[in-house]
């Protein structure tokens, strides 16, 4: 028998076994995630962001902080980037509304999710208190093994959007999940044009009963407001 024929026969035999192994490992990840998701209340962390622009091979680095908390069946998110700098921006998501505030420019833009609220909620919950049902509702999920992120073992998951309107902006999202807390330690969002955004989470504070004031924006008087 020719070597190529033998090789093909081995591949055909092994491939189903690899698929079953992948499914079994992913199911174990789901079981741990679901157990931890039931205990998730909130998380606060420092963030380091690397915005990569492919066409000019440029990396723009940002520092900031973020917080997530469960609010009923939804997730609320607050984020501040480049605090105290000219390009500072504050971002808040609550009740199906995304608020983007630029203090230096005195500009606030409010986006309403409207009929797409479930998609907004799903995107924000990804990696922060999400259950396996939440993940599978919006993503095709594949397990890429366990990796250490800053000394903590995390499950690496590749997520491909199921919805076409999401795929037009995100070709793939890779997350590294601390299964004991069901929170992301790192996320890489790849875009169709080759650009990417990498976020690393550090100094993580988990289930500390964050105050409601953290999920409000302090907007200066005289700020111009646009609604979209």
C-alpha cells in the first residue's frame, strides 16, 4: 500500500477520535463555566489595551480600568481609558444603552441597542459570567487548550460570531477564561480587515459588591449630547 494511502487511512481513522476529544474537553469547560457563572456577581480590573492597525503595522497602547456586574439577566459594564489624558474616554453600558463620553471634547454619544439589545448583552457577557448557553447563542465555540495567563491557568476559546452583522466587524474573538471565576484574563478581537484589539486584565477584584455609583457617568455641564 502506498504511503499516501496509509496516511489518508490513518487521518480518516483518527479525525473522528480527535473530534470526540475536542467535544469532551469543551464539555468539561462548559461544566466548570456554568458552575462559576452561577456565583458571578461582579468584577473590577485594570486593563491594558493594544489596538493594532494592520495597514500601517501600528500598535496604539492604552491603559484604563473596567468593571462588570450582573443586573438581573443582563450585564452592565463601565470602562475608563487614558484617565486624565487628553484622549480620555468613559464608556458605560446599562439597560440596552451604550454611553460614550469624551470629557476633553465635552462630547457624549448615546447609542441605543433597541431591537438588538440581546446581541449587545451577549457580546458584553462573553467572558464575564457567561454560561455555556450564553456563549453558544452568539458564537461557534472551539476549545484550544489550557494556557497560563500571569500564573493562572485559563481555558483558551476561539469564538466565531454566528450572526452576519457581527461577523462584519468581528471575524474571531479569542478569550482566555479563568474557569474558577468565569472571567476573562485576556481577549483578542480580530477584525475582517486584519486589525485587532488585545485586552489584558490585571489586579482583578472579584465579587466585591461594587457600588452603583461606579456604573454612572459624571458628565460635565455644557457637554454636547448626540443620540444614535
